[in-house]
C-alpha cells in the first residue's frame, strides 16, 4: 500500500469533517499527517535542488505558495472579530447569574461587531437583570431592529415591558414586525392579540367608553382569528385557544368560548406550575354554565378535576366552582 493510507487520510478526513462538523477544533487530528507530508516536501525540495532540478523546485514552490494564499484568504463576509467569543463569554456569565460580567462581555461584542443582534439582545437582558431598565430596553430595541428572528427572547421581553408601560402603539408595531419576520408562525398575530387585550383591560379598568372597550376586544378577536392561517408552535397550541376562549367570554359569547377552552385543555392535559391549566378549566365551566349546559359543566369538572386529585389547586378550584 505504501504511502496511500497517509495520502488518503487528509482529503477523506477533511471532507467528512467539512460535511458534518464545521468546527475549528476538528482540524487537530489532521496536523500530524500534514506535518509528515510537509517534512517530506522539504526533504524532497532540498534533494531536488542539490540534484540541479531547480525548475521543479520553483514550480512546486510557486504552486505551494498559491495554495497557501488561497487557503489563507478569508471572504469579506466572514467575521474575523472577537465578537462571537465575547458573546459566548456573556452567555456563560448570564447562565450563572453574573449580570455584571455578562453585560461587560456583551458590550464588548457589540463594540467588535455593532450589527450582531444576539449580542444586543444579551446586553439588553443583562442590563434588565441589573435593574437598568431604560438601557436594557434600548438594547432590546436595537436587537429587534437588526433582526427580530435572531432575538426571540429579547422581542418577548421587550413586548412584556411595553405592555407594563402601557405603550400599546409600540407594542403593536413590535408584534406586527414579528409577524412579518415569521410569516409561517402564529406568534406575531398572537402577540398582537395580547396587546389589544391588555388595552381592553386597561380601558375597562379606567371606565372608558363601552365603544372603545368593544373595539379593543374586537381587534384582539380578529388577530386571534388570523392565527388559524399560520402554524401553532408548541407553546401556542395552548395559548391561542385559551386566549380565544377568554376573549369570547369577555365579549359575552359563552357558547363560542366552549370549543377553544376544550382545545386548550387537549393541548395541555395536565396541570402546569403557572396554573394556566386550572384557568382553562374555570373558563370552560363558566362557558358551559352560561350556555345553559350546567350538567355538562359538572361532567367536565369531574373529568378535569378528579376528586382524588392531591393537587391543592384542584381542590380549591372545585370548592370555588361548586360553592363549597
């Protein structure tokens, strides 16, 4: 076989790595083989020079130099800064709760590469962790502006902050931006419905005109209807129908609320830590009773909240709904 195994190892190994693992650390195993081949080339060049085959040495040297230039050249689109390294250090610090170090690392990443949306998102979340809300909001806005698809956590946190501030106009704009960036996902229309529903709740609490409340609730309902045209991601399979049921109850349409609450409970058949499962059961029972289906409501209550349940929340909800 001669040198065949050594000669074949380099292209075969490199080809398989490039096809499946585009990571620099996988280059290490090929270094010994390349070192042997490089040593052989040096010995060959020296022997050829001594033997007077100068032309062969010069041609081989020129070919090697051209190959080195080709391999060493990096396209302009490739980022050669330390931004990615700073970003990873920021993520590690953020995961262990060190928001000061995380903010410093993310800031360094944004300095190295101002257009890195992930770094701005990480910086925003770290600043919020430090209680620097206004600075955090600005960083999250920048991340969303650069690429909302790469900053889903930042977009969600920014939306929550805007709702808390009752900045409904910017929240609507953000939800629509998410919807445009993710045309196949129901996340955008769902977020838009959340904003309209929060506006409705604010109007109701402030005693605003009934027409304004009805308009906000209708807008929330219309946005939820648009989710049927898109894919429901895992978390939305419960959230969307649950919201549909809640909106229908607020609009005094209990019969219309039954099916959505049933779908929500089918998507999440067991209680969750946050208690949304029990809220869906409560909504379903209210919708059935208001629709004149009291006996069915009792059956569904027994199905979703069995008397043998050892969850104290289930016991409390049964007592609330049954009046005892």
